C-alpha cells in the first residue's frame, strides 16, 4: 500500500473554542489508513483534540481478503483455519454459521 500525505494546516489560535475542519480525501480504492499528527512548537504549549470523525458519501466497506482468508460480516479478514473452530473470531459469529 502506497503512502499519500494530504497536508492540512490548521492555524493555531489563542481562543479556547472548537474549530471544525473538513478534509476532502477524494476517491480511494482499496484499504487505507488515516493518520493524524499534531506538532507543538518549542516556544508554546498546545493541545490537540480530535473528535467526531465521520466519512460521507462512501460506498460500503468491503475487505479485500486473500484466497486463504475468510471474509467476516464485520467486515474483516481472518485465516480460513479459524472458520468453524467453535470460537467467534469475527466477533459477530459469521465465521461459525454454516
């Protein structure tokens, strides 16, 4: 999986109010990871709070499990050998239903 950095600079303010920000990711096919990084300057204190993250206008999340994996309904992938082993590996029992 390649890496793409979408720089978004949210300027520091001296107020104690919440700031809402929107970042457009564009079309992403396949798996992706979303990371947040907060950087504090040497001459000032700072707090970073990330809250209420949501995605809009997204298709359903479908994992891309390999041929030696089972696709759970959660959705996630588990090794095929964990299917029907009397343990709820998927955390929704989908790997134990025949």
